[in-house]
C-alpha cells in the first residue's frame, strides 16, 4: 500500500509547490546585491576593525589579537579633549546650521515663487559641484589674517570680544575654534536645508489659514503648527549635520591649529603617522558608540517616532 | 427679500457685504456685490467652480483681502481685521485638520489660543455633539472622511462664532455620506442657531440645506431667494438651467389678455402669466420645468382641457428610471424638450417614434429675456 503511493506520487503538486517556492524566493534574490554590499563594505570591515582594536603589537613585530580592552580606556583618556571639542564644535555648527537653514528653507517653501524656489535650491546645492577640500581651502583664504572677514571684524571691534570669550585669539580668525566652526557650518549647511525644505514644503498652506481662522497670530501659527509639523525635518537635518560634523577632520586640519584638533584628526594621526592601528580602531569605535548613544537620547527626546 | 433688512434689526450675526469685490491683476474674481445674510439663517452661495463663491467666503473669513467694499459682521466693520480677530470660523474644504494634534487638541485649538477656561469640559461636550467622544485621542489620519468632517465642524463651532463659514464641506464625501451629513449639519445649525454661510456647487445640496440661496455666476450674484422661489421663478437662463433642468422655448410676445401674455413660438400660440415674465422684451424664452409637462398621445388630443399650453411633437427617446420616466420629445419647431412623467398610468403607446402632444398649465411657465445665452449654466458643473 505504502510502496505504491510512494512509487507513483502525483506529479502536479510538487511542481506547483516548487514554482510557488521559487516565486517567494525572488524577493530575497533581489535583496542579494544590497546585502552583499553591506557584508563586504560594512560588516567585514567592522569585524576587522573590532579585532584590530583588541590587538597588541607594532607594525614591525606584527599585531596579535590579545583581547586588550585597555586600549579603549587609554585612547579615551588620551583623546578626551578631542572628543569634547568634536562634539562641541559639531553641536555649535549644528545649531548655527539650523539658525541659518530654517529661515532659508521656510522662505523657499512658503515665500518664494516657483522660479525663485528652483534658483535658490540650485544655489543651496551648488557648492557640491566643487570638492569638499577645495571649499575648505577657500575658507582659509576668506578667514586669512589680511582677509575681508578679519578686517571687517576688527573694524567693528568684534574680534576683541570674541578673543575675550575664547572663540578667537590674538586678533586673528584662522587657526581658532571660530574658524573650525565656520568651516563645519558652511560645509554641512546643505544637509540641514534640504530635509528642512522637504518637510516644510509638504505642509498644506491651508493649515496656516485654519490656525489663523482659529485665533492664532502669525507667530503662534509658527510655534503651534508649522514648527511642530516640520519637526521630523529638524531631526533629520540635525542628525545629517551633527553626525558627519563630529567625525570630520578636514576643517580642523585646514582651518584650525593643533589646539583645535578633533577626534577625526586623532584617528588620522594614530593610523597614518603613529601607525598605532589598535588605538585608531578603538577611537573609531568610541566615536561611533558615543554618537549612537547621543542620537538615541536625542530621538527619544524629540519624540518623533510617531511623526515620521 | 433679504437685501432690505432695516439697520435697526438685531444685528447679532448679520453678515453685510457692501460693494465687495476682488480682482487679481486683470482677472475679476468677484464683481462688487451687496449681500446681507440675516442672523441665524442657513445661507448658501451656489455656483460652478470659478464663479467667485469661495473668494466671497474667504473675504468674509478675512483670508482674502477685498479689492473694494466693506464686510460687516454683527454691525462691526471687520474689513481690515485679520482672520484671528474676526468672530467667524471656517470649515475648510478637505478640512485642514492639524495632522500633529489629536482630535481633542484639534477641537481645543481655538479655545486654547484665546486662553479659555474649562477647555476639557467644552471639548468633551462638543465631541459628544458630533458623536466622536471615543475618538478624542486619535490622530486625524486615523479617522474616516465623514469623521474628519465632523471634527472640522466641531473645531469651528466650539468657538461660538457669530457666523460659521463652510467651504464645500461635503465635497470629499461619497454620495450616501453626503446626504447623511447634509441632514446632520442642518440639525446642528438648528440646534446652535448660528448663522451658516455655505459654499457649494451642488444645487441639490444647496436646496436641501439652505433657507436662502445666492446663485453666483462669473463673479456676480445672479439671483437670491428661497430654494423653492428660485426654482419656480428663475430670473435668468443661468439660474433656470443651473438649478434643476428647464425647457426654454424661444417665443415672441404678440399681445396680452387678463394678466396673461400671449406668445407665438414658431407659429404655435402659448400663454403665460404676465407676473411670471422677468422681462419687458418682445423676444423672450418661455421656460417650463420638465416635471410640469404632461404627455398625451396625439390621438387623445381631445381629452386635453381648454386653456393649457400645447405643443405637438414626436418622442425621440424615453428612459425608465423607477419613480418616473424621462422622455425627450422633438417639437414641430425642431426643439428637443425634456419631460418627466410620474409612473402612475403609463400610456404604452407613448414610445419613441410616437406622435404626442405636450401640454401644461400656463401658470407653470416663466419668461426670460431672449437676449441671454440659452444654454448658460448647462455645463457639466451644473450636473
């Protein structure tokens, strides 16, 4: 009895099932390139870096995995001021980007007509047509000692003020925290403006009319309607600005002096000059963990999960 | 009827527009117009899209600045006041609910802006009125269209405005829900007794809900009156065609007798009461609504009572729609005339191709100046 059924199984059913199974698999096949990309360029380097950070040795004698966790602590102690500078410069630059970017994005979204809207948006993106390095070098010229900015600030006696609060020193802008913050702000401004614009542009102007109709004055409309609705854009913009800015080393390198160095400069130095690969890897991991922690707290505070 | 209200009458929620107009560059959206909406009435601005009805409403709300004229609400000149200082609230087309606030906060918005006390109690009782109590903590996008519509009404009404403005509030709803909401809005209006100004392009909606309708066309008020009055005595071809359906027959005045005008329409003698003719011209359109006409087979001509208007013709088309049958008859003059017959005693001989006589009471005719376009207001927007 059993042998007969096994000997002559119904042919159609397994074929159908196989076809269904194959169709289900198609979705996974489509994911493959993306997964492969992530594995090769993200997962493997991460594991490699993680193991590097726990190795000891030198380039001449070779590195060995010794699970040396003390590297992390040593790196953190040595570079604590770099971390402080990284995050405070990035935070100041982010706040400045928001202060400059929000009014601009608001103007593009609500005040500009279609033609001006496109012109301004192109102007916002225009800096991307030149390289990051060249843009930062240009700022070196702008902020140079004989340059227009120093001249103007001196004329207004503002440099004495910024010297006093420690933003600048010796009546010059270049090689001071101010210069680094300026560079960061300039370079990451588009990353703030674009998400802000997208979130503002989606707001139905009738909501403004409805709020106006319901006894809200223009500023109240902004405070109670426009700003809360644009919050996802604010969160996206601040993250897109703060995260790359805190890992940046070009601005500190070109516009700052050794006393403005950020974590990025430390990683670069450990990796390329000192050739202390474990320390460089450990620094990278600490930076990543700190950013991740801050972002998590920030997102919780902003309470944007339900808005997005 | 509503235009000449004495100044002394309780000016509580009267809306008085005098010479109000709006132009955008060369384009005139609203011709300077005078309009008085009496306190406590349900007033409809009816017209096809682009006729200026929404612009008029927005000028009352303060969302649009009039080019000329003044807006008075309850005797107070509000022409130069911004929207947030006017004692009016608006129910917007597609509602414009605040997406980031829940239903409770949406409804509480106006109260909070004015720093009112016991917001919670007021909002809760308002949500009860529109039967949305259990949805207080939902976000607008979690509600159906009809529920969102009720939130929009509650959000405006809770402020006890002197006038509630409704901008096509039912446009986004399906037919069944729209009928239901029409009755609902009418109920709320009777309950709260606030003046409602309602903008719509749906003539049935306007007639169902409003006490007074202003029919607007190309930036002007064509005619103003109670729904039945407008329907029975249209003053222009636009109103005749836009509000319901009309047969307009070109005719010439040949004389008068006993208060009736005698007319000749391509040789056929017709009559209508002088009082129902809106013009002194000799070239007129005689209008008659399709449901006022009775059809008789040509062989039954003898049974038709004396003194009725008659036209000979041939049935071109008939469609049975349940309560009635709609016929298209080509008259001897070559004009197509629509006739709606109740399905009571159907004469089976009346079928396409049959010779018939159309007859109606002359008192059901109305006269319009033939200098107007005969097809004004018949566009698809009027459907």
